[in-house]
């Protein structure tokens, strides 16, 4: 049986669909207040209502938090393979302890139970955020090492710490593959992550910014994950990026697909600094902060990534981002109608 953590998220829900369509027995973790209907909704994008319902009913849902070892211990019974997709994504400094607990301690728990239950293979979903910084605007590959002296977000630090725990597991007998996706685009979660790009463009977005980053479609991410788990590949990490594109281009392509005006004004660094000051003041009164000093700097720094390692290893061809945006926009309009 296969265990999937983070099954109610963007990657997890698409992964569950792929595994079930391949005839796999799947147990998926969910927290107490998780919206399980969101998963079936994702299934409906790609198959008939009847089949989506049938596949959804085949999931063995298990209520557990990855920071709760006794709960996890029960979840690992009869498990052979593990896909660890669960993570907290936040750039609010107030979430520093929560990020470390969920992303680092939670991953350590998963790794320890993989060791204890002699799991045959683990796939961990990390992030390009856990890689080192680019030098001279060169593409970052898997050999670019993390530099603790660089200015990293708390999220990046937590993902890097989680990777350390995952690599530890390989030394203790757990065959592992680590995938490091860039910015993942896919349908179903319009109020969070990149889903907010579609909802914000639809409502009217004024500003764009020039940052270049690595983007990838969610279907490519889960296809690679499955292939790596089925292959005789272990203890390797792979960057998953289709293209290095500016957010300005992403916004423009999204606007075109939604038949909406693209953002015309360029966001300036001073605007973010003003926003940071106001959010910092608001933070003293409990307001959630999205802009940090690190955010201000990184939004104007290009980050380009190489996908050569995974392309050569699996002879894999990524879906062009323009096509990913078009399909995602189609589902967004479908949900809105």
C-alpha cells in the first residue's frame, strides 16, 4: 500500500488521481478540518463525475498530523511506499516556529517511521527554495550548494532542514528520491498559492514585477514523481522546472486566457519597502505579514534553474507553461461558471 501525506493539496490531489487510475491502493493522510471534497473536485477536472466519485471512494483516508507520532505510527501499518507532499508554505515571520515544526520535525517523523517500518521507497517533495543562490545569473542546478550565510526566507530554511532529515534517512536504509519543483501551476485551489494569480487577474490586477523564476505544471510534477518511484533510481534529487519565465509574462499569459486586461504598471522596490513598514507596524497588532526584507530583495532577483538532470535521466519533456496556463484557466472559468 502507498501512503500519501498532503493529499488534500495541489500536488497531493493530482498525485492521488494518478495513483488511483494506475490501480494502486492508497492511504492518504488528512488533518481534522481538511476539505476532502476539494480532492474529488480536482478529480472531476480530468474524468467523468461517476469515475471521479468511484476513484475518490477508493482512497483510504486516515486522520493524522505529521507532527503527531502516535497517529502516524498507526498510519504506517502495511505501507510499502511513501509520497511525502505535506508542508506549510508561509512567508510570515510569525510562522517561523510553525514552519520548522511542520516542515522539519514533521519530515523527521515521516523519515523515522519509514526506517522503523522498513518502507521500500520514499519520495519527498522539496522545493527549489532549498537550493543555493545563482552566481552571475547562471542557471542553478542540483550541484549548487546551500550557503547558510545567504539571506534565506524561513520557508526556505525549513525546506532545507527537511531535506537534511530526508538525506539522513538514506543513510539509515531508506531508498529515497527528492524532487525540487519550482513555482507549481495547476487548478483547484484558487484562494492559495499560484491559484490566486488566476483569481486576482480575473478581478483586476494593476501591478506586475520583473522577477524571473522557474515554473512547472502540477501534472508534470506528479508524473515525474511516479516515474522515479517506479524506476531503479534511489538517493538522488531532481529539479522540476519547465521554463524560466518572468512573473510579468505569467500574468500576461493568464490575462489573455481569461480575456482580462494584463497588469500594466511595474511594481517598484520602494513600494514594497513602504508596504513592509506598514505590515511591520500591523504585525505588532496581530496582522498577518506577507512582505519581509527577504521578500523585497528576492522579488527583484532573477532565479533560473536547469532541468537537464531529470530530462536526461528520464528522457522527460516538460509541458510548455503557456499550455499549462491555458488548461488551468479553462478549469478556472469552468468553476466560475
